[in-house]
């Protein structure tokens, strides 16, 4: 298959956590955000916050973007049209999450096309209250994900991905046998071990009390790391529900209101 610069860039994409001292120009920033706006959307329910503070930004990045689900702006438009939102918060959030996520990915690709690198910060919703306070956000603006961005001062390899036959399922979802599961695990784990990824970051997640450690950095890799995250973290849904309430989305109240009597 013939390739091209866009495809090659996407296949080489990796997170960057070290940045040079060069600051992107306002023209570059505007172009990246404009490219984000050109992503597909449901209702343009995504907006962008920006902080330029190397001392405070993660990894001392010159740019820190926060991609938000923004229903406040749309509600103001509806108000001007004489409408009130009838769509429930859950449905509106799902549309807004799509819009903000597409926007973020477009910004990543646009940035890389002009020589910048970036790193997604996926824990953003868990400290949404701090972002609300820092930016003075009105109700129904929810920080979904942050992007640390700048000119790369490192060139790490692209990280492994699942084999294509473990990600692309045509016509019907497969019944995975043990061999296919272990084959995909081997691809991920061998790839990360070859890059010494977790040892170089001292990033082994501690086990909960009662579990004995069976791994060293010679064997600890991606599938164990992600299994520990999903097997130990995020057990209490109220943690995220509280963050959403702080942003003006009360899904718990909606669920109770719609329960049959």
C-alpha cells in the first residue's frame, strides 16, 4: 500500500513529556485550535482552555490545553433562540464527550504536523473541581482531558499496540480463545519490556494489601499494569459523580427522578 506523510505521522505518534525552551507562537496556537474545531462534531459541544505557565504546567510544557464538554455555551445559544434544554445530562454529556475527544485528537495531529509533541492527561476529570476554580468555569462545563504540548526535547519510540486481528472484528465479535488472548498479551508485554518502559519511569503500581508481588521490572509490563489499574482503582462511582456535580451535572438526581414509582 502506498503511504503518505499523514499516515506515517499517525503511525509514529507517541507521548512527549520533555520539551525544549522554545515557545510556540500565537499563530501556531491558533492554527492548532482551529484544526481542533474542524473535527467532526455532534453539536460543537467542545471548548478549549489554555494555560501558558511552564512552572505550573505538567512536564514544564509551554502549553497546557484543557478540552471541555461545554453545554453552557450551547444553553446560552438556545436561550437566545427561546429554547430550554430538554435533553438529559447523560445524553448531552455523551454527545459533548464525543465532540471534545474528536477536537483533542485533531489538535494532536495538527500539532505534530508543525513539529510539536504532546501528552494526554487522562486523569483530568478527577480534579475537575480545581480546574473549575482556576478558570472560573460556569455550570455545565466539564474538563474532559488535558494536553501538555510543546516542541519535543526527546524522541521516544512509538509504543506497542494490539495486533490488528485483536482490534478489527468483521461481521461478528469473536469468542476469544486462550491462545488469541495470550498472543495479544505477548505483543504488548514484549514490546514494552523491550523499551524498558516501566523500569525507566519507576512506574510499577503497588498492590493492595493482601496481594503478594510476583513481578520485577524484568517481567512487569503493560497487561499487568493496566490490569492493576482496572482491578484496584475507580471502585467508587461517586468519585466521578461528585466531579460532575461540581460542574453542574447531577446524573444521580436524574436517575432517581426517572425511576418508576
